C-alpha cells in the first residue's frame, strides 16, 4: 500500500469523525434545549437500551467481511451476499429479544419506542456490511463522505423536529429514517463506485464458518457497547430518566473527545500491526512515542474541562442542567486515562493479545456495573460518573501492565515529569484566575506550551522525523 493511500485513509477518517462529532455535538445541544431533561433522558435511554442488543444482528460480521474483501476482492459479491443473508436471519431474533425484554422490564408505553429503536439498530448493521466492502477495498474516504453526509442529514431532521414541535416519539421515527438513509447510501456506494453487488445463495450459506470467524469480534464489540452504555441503563432503572438526562449533558461533553481518540487508535492499529511483524524495535519506539504524546494531550484536556465544568455546562445547555457540572468534573478525568489505554489497546491487538484485551475490558465493564449499582442510589448521576471514572482508572493502570508483560518497555520517562510540571503550572493559573475563565484558559494554555517547549519535550530526533514525513507527503 502506498503512503498516499495510507495518508488519504487516515486523514479522511479523522476529518470525517471530527466534522461528524462537531455536528453531532451541536445537534445534542439543540435536542437538549428542545426536549428538556426528561425528553433527552427518555430518548437516550430508549436508543441505548436497543443498542445493547445490536450485536445480535451485526455479530461482528462486518469486521470479518472487511478482511475477506481485502484478501480476496474478486469474491466480494458472494461474501457480501452471505453476510446480508445471515443478518436477515439474525435480525428477527434480535428484534424479538429487544421487544421481549422491553415488555418484561418496562411499562407498556415504552415497548413501542424501544422496538422502533431496535429497527434502527438493525438498519445500522446492514449499513455496516456495505461499509465493510468499501473499507476492504481501501476506499475509506468514500465511507468518510457518507459519514459527513449522514451527519448533515441528521442535523436537518432535527431542525425539522424542532420546527414541527415534535417530541421523543417523533425523534425516534426520524432516527429510523436516518439509519435507513445511511444503509441506502452505503449500498449505492458499494454498487456504483466499488462495483460490488451482493450475490445471494441461501443453499450454500456458510453459517457456521461465518459465525465462528466473527465470534471474537462480536464479543469485543458487545463488551465495548456494554461498557459505554450500561451506565445509562442502570441510571434510568435506579434513579429515573431525569437523572439520565442530567448525566447525558455531562457525558456528551467528553463523548466528542472520546470518539476522536478512538478514531486515532483505529488508525494506529494497522500501522502497529505492520511494525510488529516487520520491525519489532520500531514497533516499540512507536508505542512509546504514542504513550508520550497521549499523556501530553490528555492531561491538559482533563484538567481544563474539570476546572471549567460548571461554566461549560451552563454555556452549552443552560442553567437548567447546572447540576451536570458535578458529574463533568469527574468525567473529565476519563479523557487522559482513555488517551492512555485506547492506543495501547490497539498495540495489544497488533501483538495478538485479543484475549487479554477482552478480559481487561470485561473487568472494566464489571467495575462500571458494580460501581454504578453501589453509587447510583445514593449519588445519582454523580455516582455513575464516579463508576465510569473508576473503570477508566482500572484500564489506565492495567493496560500498560499487560503491554509490558508482552515484553514491551513502558517505564516512566523524563517526558512524563515534563508533562507533570506543565500541567501543574496550568492548574495553578486556572485556580488563581477562576473568576475569569476565558483569560485563565488562554494564560494556562500558553503556560503549558511554554513549559513543554522550554523543557525540550519534543526531541530533535522527533522534529527531524516530522519534517521527513511532511517532505514525503509533499513529494507524493
């Protein structure tokens, strides 16, 4: 693969996720102000609950399909057809489990909105299959274009919702329409731009082989979904939808940054895999450098958001959500911990340590569930934020240990001390000038950058490497 293809895929994916995250964040602000605490809490709960069963319809098949298309592009049509047929067999089961569990655990008035959300989740799985074909052909920039288009469409639908003064049920209907449009767009890209049409053959459908290949990915996806979403379910069941709405306001502030970090980690994964196989020494250096800069970016973000949590919440969502500031102070520290653990988890997958990562993610999910169960009844949304932070602390401590156990050195360095000194200077300024948040933020950012520069945080070798990389990009 040429450098130009790698750069195009990485930059297009990062750009699309950044643009979509910004648009999505603006949409959340509009929805929160339109629906209020109760309305946004109900919508978040319904969609989150349905998403928990999404793995039953997707089962990680799109990840297997991406690899199959990349290895054997001529067989993309039959492969896509097999995945779509298997999803068609799994979808009724997924919907039945979603609706059945909703009927058992919720009032009758909530079954229909959850069922509609389940339909939207199934449509998302279909879109994922078509998107896997595009990714397998290394044309991720096409997926990126569709992603931006769908973000703009969702913004338009939300404006229609507000203009027509529709409520939560109207938003759920628009959610289903949006997922249908996404699947249709990705299907059109697969057929017209990638030249791949699904070929169906039910008699020779390799059900057992596909399920066996997809099982590890399905488990990983399921654990990841549960990890990020189960807290909302617990909060709704133990304290009610109003608490979910308050927590949502705080969580959405960090969700944008978490999504960006996750995207970067996804881009690093193929590069780590290539280096691990071809250049173990270079792999170790790349992982160490990633850890260094992850801390340098994550720590000031966490400090800033935690210090300015209350003004951020009031500015974005209004005084009605002021209580969410207490949760945001805690959730802000998830960012630096996630900046540390997420790229290192990509390194673990590159080293073939999938089972170790599954165990760690499963244990972290247990911390979220156990912590939430204990802390939500007395503390509400603050208890949920504390449980999620505790799980992030667990991953931030254990993932580096797991990577080190694989023979990779991740010992503390002088760069960590330089970051600590810069963050300390930043914290003092934010505290001293806390009555004037904007001047304090500007001065703190300047102080942080100055300390890192004066201490020689970026080494001459790293500057030279960056210049060489930019020179290669210009020549290509």
